[in-house]
C-alpha cells in the first residue's frame, strides 16, 4: 500500500456531510424528468407551462419537480405578477450539466466504435 498517497487522498477527502450533500445533488440528476427540465433551462428562463411542453410532461409533474429542484437550490424562481419564471440557480449548476452532457456525447461516440477500430472513418 502507498501509505503516503493514501494519506494525501484522505486529507483531501471532503467531510462526510459534504459527500452526502454531493450524493443528493447527483440523486436529483438521476431522475430523467428533472434532468429534462434542467437541460431545458440551459436555454434560459422559462415559465412552468413552457417548461412542461419543452420537457414533454404535465404542468403538475413539472411543478412538482421544480419544487424539489428549488428546495435543493438547483433552480431559482422569479415572479412577475401571477407568473413564475424558473432558471438554473447559478453557474455551478450550468457547468455541471454542460460537463455531464459533454461526457455523455463523448461516451456515445466511444461506444459507437469498438475498441481498436479506426474512428476516423
């Protein structure tokens, strides 16, 4: 065992509470419906009705998912009269989604070409 390296890794390891919070954020991303809403919000602020149509879900399901995302500070809301407009909470959420999407797109490319094949064509 590389005790020096293990000690470095353990020192850099986030506190247990921070790891639990991180797992909760990734849990939010594990639901396809919530994830569709978040991806839709990459394009900017939208009201519940527009989000529902964009994500292909009912307004009721959309509202429920938005309450969960808002409670976890992943989305924020701006009210204008009777209308509520949702957006991603901050640049960290945007970056997380963009990096995850880039990873999936890269993974799809890799999975489309067997290991050792010439991917250039």
